C-alpha cells in the first residue's frame, strides 16, 4: 500500500495520538518469503498513526520504498525446517537468532517493545525491556494454538507474566490466555490486529469496499459454480479431503462445479494430488493454477463464486478474510482458528468437518443446489468484511500500544473478567 503525502496528512489528522511513544517492533514471522504482503498496509497505516515506530527486520525482506516504513535490518537468524510429524501438523521450524538483537533494541531506547507469540525473539525482547525499567512490553498472540505439551505451556505461562499488555484477535485467543496461561483479563485486549485484504486500497477509501478494478476475464466459462482454494499445497491443508468430497458429489451436480487451486507446494505433493485427481476422473473439475503473486490474488477471488478451505489444522488462516473482502460465500473447515470470525452460519457460509466426507460433500452440494442464495450470501460477506480491514487492524494496534505506554485502557478493548467472551 502506498500513501501519498496528502493522504498521509489527512489520515494522520483524523487519527492523531495524544501520545507518540517510541516503539521497537520485534516480529520475524511477517508475510511470506521476502515479502511483507498483508503486513505492509497494516504497518504503513500504523506508522502514520505512530511516527515513532521502528520495525526491526531480517535482511531478506523486500520492502517497497514508497510504503513509508521506518525499518532496520537488525535481526540475524537461521532457520532449520524439519518434516511435519503427521499430515495434520505444521512443519517444525527451529530458529536460531543472534543475541546481538538484545543490545540493538536496548540502544533504540523504546518506550514500548512489540513482540509476537512465544519464540526466542520474544524472549530477547523481554530481556531488552528488562534492561530499561520504564520500557513496556506488548505481546501479540494471534489465537488459540491448540493442544501442546505441558512443559511448553509452562514456559508460555512464565513468558506471559512479563507482558504488560497481550493482544489477541478473537474469543478463542482470549479464552486460551485466561484459562490455559492464567493471564489476568485486565491485561488482555481482544481486538483484531492481523488481517489480509489483497487489493486493499488507501485508508481514505471506504473500509470494506470491493476492489475498484473489475476482473479482466473469467478463468472458467459457462454455467458453473466456481469454487476457489488459496493456500499452500501441503498435506495439512486437507486437499485430499476436498478431492474426495468432490468425487462424492452426485455426478449430475458435480458436472456443474469447477475448482481452482491457487498455491505452491513441493513437486512431489503436486504430482501426488494430480494423480489423485486423475484417479477420481476429476480433471474437468479441478484445475491447479500454481503460485500467484499477492498482488494478483484479487482477480482470482473476484472471478470465483465460493471459497472453500479444507484445512486439517490452521492456527488462524487469513485467506477467509481475503475471500469475504471480495464478496465470496465461504465454506470453512472447523479446524481453522479463524472460522468463527469469518463465517456467519447460513448467512455468508458454512463450517464443515473435512474428516467427515459425507458432511463435506453435502455442504459442497448445498452451494450447487442453492445458487439463488449466493448473491445474498456474497453481500453479507462484503458487509461483514468492513470490520476486517488493514486500517481497523492498524487503529487497534495503535490504541493498544498507546494504552500499554500510558497504562490506560479503552472502553471495550479489555476482556471481561471470567473469560474471553
């Protein structure tokens, strides 16, 4: 996202902070590969609100010179990727981070350090904050990560105690923090801070509005319901279950559906899925579109009718937010931590169990049988997406950082005692 000088000035005037703390942003898991992707519009807007924001990055990040971000390549790390223990699990990543970042952040003399989740970099951020008694620490926890060994939960409990403010996106995250980690509700802010909206425009445009440029062409022609999947091509994403569910749709209905799979994976996994498609005689229904640049995803969403996401395990996937921002009805796996945020059952989509083939197949068929409802569901998705914009996320982050710095609070931000609801 690029903000011109006039837009930057107007937005700054609208959202001027009475406090402008010096903030050291210390998060490595942003975007994908060398791109910030969905983080760039959030951080660009946040920088307008808080000019004292310094974003510490690894050297491999490719940042637009027009984004207006104040960055420093101060994080040196090495990652070792290990195989996932099973098809429903994430790959295991061991990250080695040079401890010099502790001194580097201390030298930045921040009022607030922002860290994310419970990795080594968060521990380094806590050490930097401890070296400056007046420095506050804000911890970002995206959602409920699910079951974990007791010893890991104990480590997280100890780390959570050091945070002055913990920000989480949803009820699941707030419940996890209070019930599993014992964090007092008064230190938790349940507010959106991370969302993705490919094709999102500058902040002065009305939030939640569809992309301004109409799609150039349709990828599939004819009287079909066009389903779309966007994400990695990996066993954890449940594409096997999607292929099996489509194969289980009655043939006459199945003939009226198309599926585009947008994403990248290993050659071995792509070839395996292609063989699975051929074995089910679904070559006419399922099309692999390969990896696409983030800037091109909007066209795929705009040229589709229904978004489907069959993940077996996702912490909090952002693709559902992308889909509703482009007015798509959604069919979301119950194993996605964002499903409850994205889906209003029967109003803009359905939630299903990808491991229950009958349930999955029947809900795919539901969209084929109820085409007359798709337009209304699409309108509800667009309306719902108005609360899930990069501008809203940046505003929530700014308010939380200022509250962390001043020790204040905003009405409606803190979790009510007794839980995250």
